[in-house]
C-alpha cells in the first residue's frame, strides 16, 4: 500500500502517479508511451508515409523493447462517448489491424481509467515498434505499448527433512483442526519444525474470529487443480452460468465459465498445468476438517476464483492479465492474488489495477533484489489498492531469495518450506514470495468476512501494520513486520489523538520545516504508537473530505507531503522534518494539514497550519505543482 508516510521508508505518491517513460527513466526499461490528443489532418490517412515519418522513433523502440508478444500492441482509446464505434473501426482499418479485442468490458472501470483498452493484432507489414511509433503520432490514440511478457514467481522447492515432523512426534493444540499438519508451521509454530515459536501468522487465534466465509479471492495464476478434493469444495461457482450447456448464460462473453476462465486456451477449464496456482490455493483455502491426511488453508471458508492467464511454462502477458483482472471485477472478487511479476513498467496494467475496486496482493518476487532499485510490477505500483509481500522462514528471518524494499515492499509472511499441494494432489513443500502473498490474501479474506464494508485503505492498513515486528533486518521492508492474521481482526473504533503542536516554517526560501508532537492510539487512552502520519499541502485551506466548501480542498485531494519519520514513533515526541518546495520569484502562501492513522485505519482529526514564503532572487522558477 503506497498511500501514506508511515515511516521514513514510504515515499508518498500522487493519487494518479504517472509511470516513467523510457526517456525519463533510462535506468529501467519501459516501452510505455503517452500520446497527444491533437486533431487529425484532413488529408487521407497514409500509413506508409506515417511509418517513414516515425522511423527513427520506431527503431529506438525496437532496440530497447522488453520481452513482448510479437505482432500485438496494447492501445488505449478515448471513452466511448468521445470516440464511438465507427471511429474505432476507421482507426483499426487505417492501421490494417487483422483483429482486435476490447480487454476491459466494464464501463465503471473504463470511466475510472479514463479510456478503453484494446489488444490489436498487427499485419506482417507492421512491426510492434513501427505500430507504436505511428500510433504515437496519431491524435486519435491516447496511448500504445507492447503486450509485455510476465512470468510466475520462480518456485523454490525445499523437500529437506528438517521440517518433516510427524504427528507421532508432535502434539498439536487441542483446538487445532484435524488437518492442521505438524509441518504447517506457517499457521501455528511451537518450534515443532526447528524454528522459533511464535514465528507464524496466528491462525488458531484468527479462526476464533473469522474463517473467510462469504469472500471470493481471484487467483491470477496458472490455474487451480479443479479435481483436488481438499480444494474443490471451496472453488467459486458462477451463479449466472449453467454447467456444460454450451451457452454463455450470463452474457459475459465466456461459455460455461463455472469456476473461472482459461484465457490461455480460451475455454471453460481454468485447471492448473503448472502447479504454481495450486500451491497458492493450498495456502489460502484448503478445506478444514475433511481429512487428517490433508491440509487446512488460512481462510478455509473463502471461495477461490481461478483465472488462468499463464501457460504451463509459467509465462503470460499483460493483455491476458488485464482481461483477467476485469473478469474478477465483474464477478465480485474482493481480493486478487498476483503471484507473478515483470521488471518492465506497463502503463495499461497500472491504470487497470488502479481502476479495480479489489485489493491486489502481490508477490515481491524471488530474485533476491531490492525492489526500490529494480521495481517488480505489479507489486511496485504506487497504488493504495496494492500490497507487496516478501517471504520469511520459520525463524522469522527473510529468505535468501525474497525481494525486499524499504520503500516498495509492505510486509512479510511465511514463504519457505510451506506444505502445499501440487497440481495432481500430491503434498510437497514449496517456498516463494507468492506463497507469502497467498497468506496475506487469505488474511484479507478473514478481515473482509468480519468487516464486510471495509475499504481498501483500512483493509491494507490492518494487514500491514498489525503484523509482528521482525527481530532483525526489519528495515528491509516498509513496515518491518510479518503478518499476524489474528491481530488484523481486532476490534477498534477509537481514533488516535490529534497531532499537537503542528507548525510550518519557511527555510531558505525553498524548503518547509514541519514540526508536530507524536500521539498515541485510541484517543490517548493507550501508549501504543499509531501506524503512520500523513501530511498534505495546498494553496487552499485543507479540510476534512466531508466538510469541503468553496475555496477549500479536502484532505485526500490535496498534494501529499513526503515525511521522513522513524517507524513506530512513541507518543509525546517532538518531530521535525523538512520538505522541499523549490524557490520562486513570487511570494507564496501554503496551507498544510497532518493527521495520524491507527493500525485499523481510524484517522485522527486534522491539525492545520499555514505559511508564507517570501519571494526569492532566482534565475528560474523551480516550481511546485499542487492539486
């Protein structure tokens, strides 16, 4: 979740941050192109002439293009009311596209995304680079980019005997279900596998509050083993479809999509021919109590929607990802699990996930890299409905393979030597950040089941900031915490105290110094630190979102201020932080506000302050853009 300045590790992003282009971010490959919206020349369209005009651009694109599907491009067009069917058809004919498919068949999502997304098949005479360069020069098009390749997380297989504890060697707690295996340290850890007692997600305590009933999780993966008796009862069932009648009963464009969709083969069976999706399904919603030889999932009453968008090789593409996310949205999935990644930024995917109402729980990846330096998407997208998850072992240590990031990875969860099912129902032990993300998605289902009206910000806050503090290397991720599902379910309706002593001082004509006193949770009743602080700045007075009137701006609409703060600030501490606004030859008046948020998403009242920055002698205006 990238929406707050919870710690010094959290850079705040605008509500709709634009991803960098290749020109603005030479250190990272990207092919995304934002296009102009100028009017078309009245002359007849001449594709060959346009190709000649854009040849240099096309050659640069081809040279630097990340792995992608040959002969395909993603196109964003204006909304239907601005750009109708006849205009689209004319555009597609002008470029000689051999086929096209709209990827987001959800009007609300396209409205939120500000356009419509299409996959176009190119003629042999037009390369991907040529198509993008030419589309870039065509004012009818909002954006164009390659259909990038994505891959499932690398699977970390670990079948060593150190965690093969048998039932004869270990006596589980009395209230444990019969299918909680001794090796499921991830759910309950007494040290039975040689790890540290308590290095688990506290499943037994969580199950006293919720088991995920009534919540659907969409699996963006290689499919799920539809025949596994420990998974089958918790498969989502499409209420609008009649099985095997060969008819698209609900009119959603897919025939007999009972448990989800197979976008690879374009058929009704989203089965798993790789294993990756079944591993994650085992962690989330293996049925409780049906066999002592099986497993139990963390959310054993949640439903699993299988969206197979990756091939048996573990490869997929952005077009199928967008189509799958839209399917999940159309059919009410509250949480989407993304156990896959790409090192290439894709603006279409970014905008579709931003337009989704679901919470997207994403694997941070298994490359052993720092995602602050080498972003892994979609986990690194700076969006309020995205959580990035790293992997830990039964000692509460980060695994050697997991990606991390003090700015970009939110929390950790178990992801090494975790008992799971393979696609044919055999038990094995697997690891990876996607297995860790599966724990967080399952915990999210527990929370939504107990608090069905919860919004994404509060849901993410509960999952991230109620985790147990990791004993070592906590600064390698944003929260420094490992998931605690039970703590995420706690009842708390009392807001934190309001940050006191808030003042703002101009420094050297180009910086602002913010001062405030840290506060405690629960209105000062407890001494527990809050989860994080958020500050905003505007040229207008900042007020609560429900008190906006003419001449003011709501807190959520004002420009975020990056705060460089320590984690878990104790109450009563004077806090000072600097913020650069640039120099100007004009006098400027700024209004600022700050609030505290507790670990379940309750916000304090606003503290407000204003400041005037005198004009400076400058050679050029550095400028500072405000909402």
